C-alpha cells in the first residue's frame, strides 16, 4: 500500500487545532474527509505536530496510506479540490517508504512567532499576529532568550495538560529579530512540549517590556514550576514553518 508524505499550509483560525475532535472542525478531520471524498475510504492522516486552535502552518507534514495508487501531483490536486473552501492547501505530495513516519521520523521542527509592535489596531494581520502596544526592547529579549538554549527541564514553559513523558527538551534556536514594527521570534528543536513556544514568547515579551530581566527568565526556568511562567502568547501569532527529516 503506497504511503504518501503531504506538505500542508493552513490558516488555523477556523479550526480547533490539528487533531480530530468529535464535534469541532479540525485540520486533520478536513484532510481525512478530503481523502474519503477522493478515494471512497476512511483513513487516518498522521501529522508531524498537533498544532493548537488558532495556530497556523506554512509547512506542516503528514503521512497517509492509501490503497489505490495515485500520481503524487494528482493526489495533491484532488485533495485541494475537495478541501475548498477551507483555508488548507496541500503544497506537495510524494511517495515515501512505508517506514516514514511524519511525527517520529522528524529530526527538527521550526516555528515562527509574529508580533506587531504598534499602538495602532491591526487591520490586515488580524488573527495572524499578536499586537503588543508597548515598545519592546528586542535586544534584551534576544539576549535573555539565549538563556533557554540547550537541554533543560522546561516544566515552567509546559502546559499543565501536556502529555509528554518528560519535561526535558533540547532547544537549538531562539532568536528575536526586529524589522520596523515587526518582531519575529524564530525557534527550532527536535520537538517541543505543549504550549512551550507560546509560553517562552510570552515570557520574552515581559523581558521586552521591562517587567523581567534575563535573570528573571533564568529563575523562571530553574523554578520548574508552571506558576513561575510569564504570560502565554496567543495562538494567532504562531506558525509551524517546516519540519526536517
């Protein structure tokens, strides 16, 4: 049975997240419905990451086994036809070995968080960036962010309902960049805990606003206590950019 790797882009605003839920629209559910409409069978589409409600993707990866063989371009185009008008696009489909697993074969995941640092209300970026009105010191944010690089117990930055077996993760990148009013936070790791990225971003914003110092961020990490976390950034600024294999 052929296994297909799908690279997917989506706007997370209308969905309860990636994972199928019984009564709410999900990205995974929409993809599975598209496969069923195209092939007449029910299948499970396995994603590289379970993005939360409102989180977007530029390069989510999934795999699916379909008994009927398709040329990859035909599968891509057929799925896109059945996905309309949902804001989901299959960018690429390819045949992969049956040993390929979208989640477990991944060696690194890359996320981007978008902040619009402005007093004005958002217009075009509503639902796609976090507006922070107070001027952010992005140099201080970047310097503090480097305290989180490496292998740590990230309990402080982990959602209380996170199901990961261990709170230890190795963070490879956490950069804070500014271009005019646009503040971008780039982070990468083999895997992340539930809400880890948004928790780190919210705490870094406190650094940028002057509420916390870099030492305060280090102390929060060392506390290994969810109560020590700063605010949690809203989901609409977060994007899964790509997954490496």
